């Protein structure tokens, strides 16, 4: 990485900002694009690549959101993500970038894939319907990397993170993922501004990885991996949503009862990655779930916890 120009696409997001933090110690030049370079616009992306000529590209830009947002904005989740991937991946080829890392998601795997889900479960069955739009776009991104490797010899790789969380997360209750939503709700319950409502039954199982661990894994993959297989990046730390809510309540110090809202969807019953391939490449996570939730809550407080009025 030393001396290389490394472009982090999506540097304002939770993952992109963690990557920028992580790359600081690598002796590389981190490049970011201004907000006006809308990555859905091919001409703007081509122009930016021509002017900046990155050696390495990390594609962390995406339209993302939790279970409710995915279900309610299917066109945006499909179109925006396809457009971003096509434009950035092709511009990287056109400008002869040495390496590109595409970031996917564990929701690319079939809803009923055997657990834990290994990389070869891809495209072996139907997807979970609540996020299939996003998943289809991400599968297309993996396939683009594989196709560009085969046809053009590009060293384009993919990583599939499990559910990520950490500083810079989205705490808007309508569009966030479960962990930031629970942190916010527990906080509001603690200060007497709401109850601690958990969507669904509480029984789905999820695996969580702190975004700083993920950024570290990305750098490890850039240095050590060249291949077609989209590499899973998980923590192996699986909890039920009910257990997670209790853990968050303990850490935040919210004493109230948990209320379950059965009108909200559970989504896929279980989503655990098999990360043994990555372990074989020499990488394992360092941040425990309890440590990660505590530091994310601190960051939430330090950034000025959102007020009750923007609660949806
Ligand atoms: P998923 O992993 O793609 O299903 O996405 P989410 O992180 O949005 O949801 C994970 C699980 O947490 C689902 O079973 C949700 O129903 C459950 N959940 C419980 N409370 C909440 C909440 O307040 N927000 C969200 N987004 N999910 C919640």
C-alpha cells in the first residue's frame, strides 16, 4: 500500500470513514471524491478517475438501509447500487487500477442457505424477500468483478461483511439497521423519552462485526488476496435480537421492559457467515460485541444524540 493512491468510494459512510481511519497508518495517499461526483452518473465517474488515477479502489459507496428501508424503496436499492457498481468498476478498468475491492453483504446468500453460510452458497437458492433488491445489486457487483478478472485480467476482489455497526452509523429509526436503532431506543428509554420497542419477535439470529475490525480485514485482503471467491468477513459472534436488545439495555443503562412489535418483519431467521476462508488467510476480529456496543454508544453521545422529534 505504501506510496499508492487509494480511492475510498463512499468515504462519508460508516464503512468508508472507518477505511479512511484505518488507511492512515499505511503510508498511502487516500483519495476521496467530492459530493458533486455522483457515482450514479457515468460521465462524472469517468472524469474523476481520469483526473485522479487511483492505483487501488475500495468500493464502499452504496445505497444502504435496514429491513424497512429495503422493503420500501426497492427501485432505489436496485438502481442506485447497480449504477454505482457499473460506473466505478468500469472506470477502474479503463484507468488500469492495480486492484479493486468491492464490498457486498451477507444478504447475497439464499434465505435458506445452510448455516454458517460459506462462499459457495452463492446463487444456490431464493433470496430473503425483504432485501432481495439490494442483494441482487450486490450479486451483480460480485459478478462484475469476476467477469472483469476473467475477460480483462483485472485484479478485482470482493468481500462480504456480516452486519456491521460502529461510529458513524445511521441512527434514524426508519432507515437504520437493528443495532444503532436499539442503541437509540435504549438511550431514549433511559432518559424517559420513549419505550424500548423491538421489532418482530426477537427470535431471529444475527452476527455483528465492528466496522473498525471490518476495515482492518479489508486492508488485509487487499494485501493478501487475489481471487474470484467473494470472501466472507464475519465475527462468529451470533446473538438473537432479544439477547442483543438486553445487552444494549445493560450497556446503555436502560432499565425498562422490552416491548416486541409483531407488526414489524423478522426478516431472515438466521444469518451467520462461515468466515473460515478469511481465517485461513490469517485474519480474525479483535473487538468483542460488548466492547463495540459500549464504544458505539459513547460515539453516539459524543455526536449529540438525535432528539425525540426525528423519531419515526
Ligand atoms: P436484516 O439483518 O437485513 O434483517 O436487517 P436489520 O438490521 O434491519 O434487522 C435485523 C433484525 O432486527 C430483524 O429481525 C428486525 O426485525 C430486528 N429489529 C428489531 N428492532 C429493530 C429496529 O428497531 N430496527 C431494525 N432495523 N430492525 C430491528
